[in-house]
C-alpha cells in the first residue's frame, strides 16, 4: 500500500508540474524510501535508449493520422 501511495504521489507531482514539495509530503506520509526508489527507476527508464525507442513507437502510433479503413476496404464498390 505504501508503494502505491508513493507512486500516486509522484504521478500527482508530475501532473501538477512540481507545484508542491514532493519530498516534504512524502516525509509526512512516511513513504520517502518508496518514493526515492520510484524516482530512481523512472530516471533510469527515461535514459534507457531501448525503452525510449519503444515509447517513441507507441507515441507515433497514437499520434499518426488514422486512415479510414472502412472506406479503403469498400471504396471500390462505392
């Protein structure tokens, strides 16, 4: 449960663009060690070129314009 709380705290801090003192809140909630672990893992993940390449592929697939597959499949009849 503490690990999840630390993860949600980090996520909310990121969503708010760092608008609160993350370490202070983690100290008060008693999840400092879990938060430190998560921050280290996230940092390492973002500097892992293989991981970043996979994320880029996922991002590109999500942002590319979608073709109208129905029209393409049946276009010769309509």
